[in-house]
């Protein structure tokens, strides 16, 4: 399997905080063993730190973030992505930013646990469980 996969912030948060019975963490481990290219954006790194800071020790967050950026590709959010997001019809601005980052790298799939927020996506959108059910069995 050789896909370009864009991972939404919530998958990383789920993995770090074990919000979904290890589905997201197992997905990320699986992807690290494939030929797929996994992408996230720099906003995701900031959000991971911000969201998990109350429930996880700073050292653990830093360790997780270092692993993530070493194993995955980082898409920088620039002016064009922000302007495209502002001019879009997505309900949630942050999700549009995620979407246009995925477009920037010509992603084959976006993995998110907020599929409803990507209803207008022309990129295939799967939840962590759907991806795992389809690609790992």
C-alpha cells in the first residue's frame, strides 16, 4: 500500500489520550510500517500540545510530538491555504485548513474522526476505524 494520507488533529489527540480504545494509536503504528506517506500540518502540532497539556505531562507531550514529526511529513500552512479556507463553505475554519493542506499535497485520503465536518471534501474521508477495517484486514 502506497498512499498519501493526511491525518486530522483529532486522530493524534485520540492516540495520545487513548480516547478511542487505542484505534487511533494502532492506526498510526500500522501506517508507520507501510510505504504510505503520512502528513499533518503545523497547526496540528500546536493543537496537540495545547489540548493535551492538562492531561499529560509536558515531557510526555514533547516526546510524542518529536516522534510524530520524525515519522510524518509536515505541511506548512501558508497564506494561500488560509485564504482558501476563509473563502470556503466548510462549517469549521480549522477543518478547511486541514482540507486545503491535504489538497496541497494531493492526498488520497483524509483520516479524521469528524467526518461530518468534511462533507464537502472531494478527497476520500475515512474515520480511523473505517481505515483500519478496510486497509488492515
